[in-house]
């Protein structure tokens, strides 16, 4: 029996008359981490540990409930509601979101407190495995993916798909967007998706907040694969002489073209940091900074950016896509929010990427997932990407 056929044995039955595979109801387990992603726009780079309280104090608002509803509404728009039986968690871990999207759902018999924890996610996953759901969809980030993997280590695993709602999402189990996640579920039902193992990455959030990237492979989760709907795991920039020289050449060109009266929103990454190095200012590697007139305002959040650029006519955003994923906005730089992008405009976005990074981006396209469909649509088309000194390429934003 072929592997693909095995993968869909629980989703289809054989009609005795025609001997053809006939779709049956897909039992979809649905888990929402309601606090995932809250640290992004306020510049906290995550919500693990005590960071949640600080995020709330800074005015952070929930992200996951909205992303969950977006996913579910896309399922409905695809006409999948009759084919999907949702099993979810009480309250903000899924029950409220499914009701808001117009889905009926079976609610797990578990208690969820107002302040959810990783143990709530793990308990929900174990119950869903026992109930034999066909596909587990979760809304969260890398931390949620790790919790799900922990819960499944001593149990029979089930296919998993992530709806992106965290700050970083460097693991490979995530769809490119909530809409893409719904399209993947559609492909599963239609037997158009294969199953494969995806990397789950472990990121040290304390180190991340100290501007140091500490990342390791945590394990693997099995899930549905649909080309161009998943972004894969992050690939770190190689520390080679060739790569460093390419970054420096890009930075030289950018600095030569900069307006001395302009304000520059500098995104995270080593390529953008090369620009700051040539300008003679100290920039964070993993944060977003503001440069103006020879000085830099470090590790700013959305509110600070909007305040500092208000009424300023000459503003540019300088960003570099995430390695392999090709994600330009919506992963690790949520401080550059839809409001910031609208205030600056597409024509003043400067994209930097070495030739090696461009070559390794899956599908050869850039991706955006800002959380605002209108802004995502505004960014689609082609952007000029600086790849060397006075060299650039036009690359599609999908």
C-alpha cells in the first residue's frame, strides 16, 4: 500500500459499487494559544515567562483570536464547513473563535483558566489524540509547536499544521498565513497533500531579547505538505567571507543613496546591521531601530515608530527577508506594522538580500503576512531587491 494512500485512510472510505475513494468527514482538532504573538508590535520578541505581563503593560493586544477566526472564515469561504467536524478547547483556546466564525464545534471536557499556560495546550493535545482527530491545527508560534511536540512524545502522533500567530515562527510546520492554512486543509480533504516531517525549532527567548539568536533543532512534527503554502524553517545566514563581502557591498550602495534628511526604519538581520555599521551607529541585530541624522533610536516598538515618523515626508523602511522562508514582513519584525507600512508606502521600502540568500529562498518569491489583508495585497507584485553594489533584481512578492 503506498504511503500517500495510508495518509488518507482515516479521511476516505471505499465505495463498494465503484471501488473509488469517497471523502468522509474530517475531524479537525483546533487549539488556539490566545497569548501568542502579543509581544511582537510592542518590541518584546515573544511572550514566554514574565514577558506577557510586560507586553500587556505596554498596551499589547491579542493576536491569535483574530488569526484563528481568519483561518476558520477562509474554511467556510472554501465551502468546507460540511466536510469538517471541529473539536476544540473551551473559551479563548478555540471555543469563542469557532463560534465567532460561525462553526459548530465539539468542546473538550477540560478546564481552562483565564490565564492559559503551556500545560493547557499539552492537555488539549493529549485529549485530541485520544479522540483520534485526523488533523491537529494550532494557532500560535514556535513555543506552541514545541508544547505540541512534547505532548505527543509518548503517544501516537497525528498530523499537525500551524496557523502563524507568534513573533518568530522559525519552525517548518507553519503555513505562510491563516488563509494558506485553510487552503492546506482543503488540499488534505481532496487528497492533494502529502505527509512529511517538519522541523520544530527551539529559540531561547531570553537570549533573543538580549539581541542574541540561540536556535537549535528541537524535534519533528509530521504534517501535510502543499508547495508554496508552507514557508519552511528559517535558515541562518552563513558566516562566510563571500557572504560578508556581499553584505558589505550592499550596505555601501545603500549608504551612498541615503538622504541625509531622511528617517530610516531599520529592520532586523545582519545585512541591515552592515548598513548601520557603515553609518557608524550601533544597531540591534534582532530588533527594529530608527536612524536619523547620525543617531539611532534602538529597539523601537510600533507606537514609537509611528510617533517618530508622524509628519515626516522622507521616511524609508530597510528590511531583509528571512533566510529560506523569504518572509519580508510578519516574522520577527511585527514592530513594522501595517500602520507603519501604510504611513511609509510601498515605494519607499528598501529590500536587501545577498545573492546566496536569494538563491536559497524556497520558490524564489518573497512573502508577506502583516496581519492586514489590504496591506498584504498592497505589497504584492514586484519589489526591487538590492543584491550587490549597484546591482538589484525585481522579485515577486506572493
